[in-house]
C-alpha cells in the first residue's frame, strides 16, 4: 500500500487522544474480517503519526493493542509495507528513529524485528559514550522482556558489526535462552563483519568447557552463525568497520578499516577454531 494510502482515511475527524482511543478500541473490538485491511492500516498509521508529535502513554498502549491485531490478521508482506512506509518517513526526517521500537517490540517476524533493530541503531545519533542512543533503548527492551522475539534483536545487534556495542551485547546475553541464541544466529545482512565473527567465537569459547545440553546447543548456534555468514555473503570478504551516526548525515555511513578475503580470514582465526577454550591461542 502506498504511503499516500496510509494517511488516516476512514478514521473520521479525531481531534483528541480520547477520540483516537475510542475509535481504535471500537475497531479492535469489532474487527472480524481480515479482508477489510484498509481501516486497520490507516488506524495504525494514524497512531504512529500522532506519536511523533504527542508521545502520550495512551498512544503507546493503543499501538500495542492495534499491532497485536495486525500481527494476527495480516500476512508478513503486508506488515512489511507499513514498516517500509515508516522507514521512508524516518529517511525524510518526518518521523524520529524511535518509530522503529514499535516494530522491535511487537513483531513476531524475525526479518522485520531484526531490520527495525538495525535501522534504529543506524539512524540514531551518538551519545556521550560514542554509542548510538538507540542502543540504550534496545538494552532496555531486552532486559525488561518488552519484545516478542529477543533473539532477533540480539542477532541483529551482533551482525550490525560495531565494536563499540560489545559491552552492551554482553549485558544482553544473559537474557538469552539457547532458543534465543539459535534465532540470533539466523540474523544475516549479507555483509560479514570482523566484530560479529569475533563475538560469536567469544560466546562459543565461554561455552566450550561446559558439557551440558544447553551449552552444546549454544556452541552449535555459534557455528551455525559462522556458516550462515559464509553462505549468505554478498562478497567473500570480511570487513572491520567503523560506523558513523546518524546514517543520514554521512555518505557512506560505514568506513572500512581493514578487510580480508575468506581464505585470509580463515587463517587468521584458525587457532581460535582449533582451541575454542582459549588454550595455546592468542586472539586477534
């Protein structure tokens, strides 16, 4: 559905939050026909726009309820349309990157949730500690259990490839189950970053000395992540990168500090693979 169609048509004239809440609540209560999608699209879009100029808590609660219905009755390709429309508004600086949090918290599709995580990080400004401000929001979402598929968010933050995020990733890791780690390993962008590979290897090393089933599952997921990087790569290259924030202020927003061919990088990490527990191995 084109952006122009996501304009609030069919909602009537709503001048207050109370009007919006009442109208949307009636829609949720009476929504029975999944083929009648336009009103639901428009209601969510209207709430997203309203949130930009008046981030009232009632709007957030309403978005959560509407999106829950949206997930239940809309196929993923239709949900991606409204995500792309929201991203377009961010790129044109009509929405703030905070709109991505709606999709991170409420989506059950790994692709949408992980893409929203990467976009939140990329379009955020840097804070005083050189981290993208959206990363603090990501930490809070995961730590407080405020999302449906935390593994997708965690995996997206890893594959994002910014070494400045490593400490925060370690903060998130204890909130991940082995199933979450398995999901995180599936998150791929087509670009293979040195920091991401090293982080997966670091998780494997921590688990390598344990023999319980959970640890073995996590090590298997780490290996799966590395295999997937190899299989899904746009080019057979590993890069060590520096990201510039926010992405819209820089062209390009990613600078390559160093790169290796897959063969070169394989030799670089050979010792890590042979000695995963850290014995007789100096890591790069």
